[in-house]
């Protein structure tokens, strides 16, 4: 949350900031495979997931400042940043064994990469065919999709408190976007729904591969999105300003956050993992308000408060009574 000091506006550290620092240090340290496969504790995983959502929430503000780049060019250069950023981390971490790290992710890693890469493309394209409100509401349903997929494929049980928190958060999102929801833009709504389902699939695929380092899947997702978007880019020319913002979002925010998200997935069930990311929905309008004075509506503030209560309340109760771990099983053929 923002706090005002004597002379400047300061941003208070989010829950789990120390957890992210520890995880980043771990991801950047060269280690053998047997050590890289160690999972964080459940509480640490929750802290990482919340902090990832905090950092992700700045993405909207970054995209708002892109001046002239076309949508497919934004996806292309952002994906380039993701691929380069995560690959660099993997090379620094595994050195000569970096190639082996990619092969170790197997089918779960390939599924995760395909889901994340495609979801990123669908999400950004959905924004051009329907309202931001519609897309935000559809994507906010992905904890329910994650819960269903995890139960069907992993036999991962979802607690009553998780269902309640997810439902409460969805109500909060509905209030936040209620004024902007439009009963049109059918293609955009379909793309947004697809992004939500694939985001859930990404979390479940990470849970399948929870016993190994799935960070290479993030790099592969960037490569897949890069290959998919390249033929559709009308003009590759881009200003240094817009290129810098695309690379900032891809190489720094998306690369680091998705790598940490994959790390947290080793300990946190898919439904809860996706639920915690809804913190981004609360914070994104706040940064826009502080940066460009776009005042949020009363419904946005009420909805945001409901989401915040649902997420932080669940995180507090869950860490006091950690969920049982789920063993990874064979990935569906």
C-alpha cells in the first residue's frame, strides 16, 4: 500500500518482499540439479505469489505509456524480452548444463510453455476487441478453472475456504468493472475466456512438474509467443521509448514474475496460486491513479477492498493451517 512520508510518496513493501529476495537469490545462484529441485515451504510460496502479483500490477501502467507501437509489435518485443531474460537466468544458474535444464521439464514444461505463451497473446489481443472491464472479469475467473483442472488431472482437493475466497474475489472484480462491462465484442470475450482457461492450465502444468525446476518453461513460452506473433507484425519499426517499455515488461517484470510463480507452484495448490494473483487487479488501478491521476470510481474502490479482504484473509488462514502437498503424477499423454 502507498504511504506518505514527510516529503515524498513511498511505496510500502508488500507481503512477502523478503521471500522474493530470498527466491531471486536462489534462482540466480549456480547450483546442481539436485539442489535446484528443492521446493519452498508453503508459507514462503504464498509470500512469493503475493509479491509476484504486486510486481505484475505495474504492467498496465507500463502498457498505458506505450505511444505508437502496434499490438502485434508489442507482443513480439515483449516476448523477446521474456525469452532473453529467462534464458539469461537459466544460463547463469546452470552454466554448461543449461541445455539439460530445458530437456528436464518434459511434457509438463512444454504444456506450461504453450499455455503461458498462448494466454499472453490472447490476453493482449482480447483488449483490442472488447472492453478492459470484460477481459478483467473473464480472467478473474481463472482460479475456478484452475481448481477444476487441478481436481480432474491432479486430484488436488480445493478447501472450502479457497472456494469462498475465490467467489468473494470474483464478486469484487465484478464490482470493479461493472460500469465498463459491455454486452458486445464477442471475439474479444472469447479471447479473454481462452486466456483465463490457458492461465489456469499453466498453473496446473506447473504443479505437474513441481518436483523439478520449471523456469525453462517460461523462456519457451516467450519463444513460442515470439514465433506466433512475428508473421503478424505489420511494422517492426519501433521507437526507443516503446521498445524500452516492451523490454521492461517482458525482460524484467514478466520474466522474473513468471519464474518466481513457477517456483511458488512447487508448494502452493493451483487454485490458491491463481487466486493470489488477483491482487494485481486491486493494485493496477491504484498505480494508474497515482501516476496519471485517473481517479477510480467508488465501485472500483469497494470491489478492490473486497478482493483484498478475500485474498489476504485466505493467505493468513492458509498459512496458519498449511495445505497438504500433492505429489506430482504422470502427465496425461
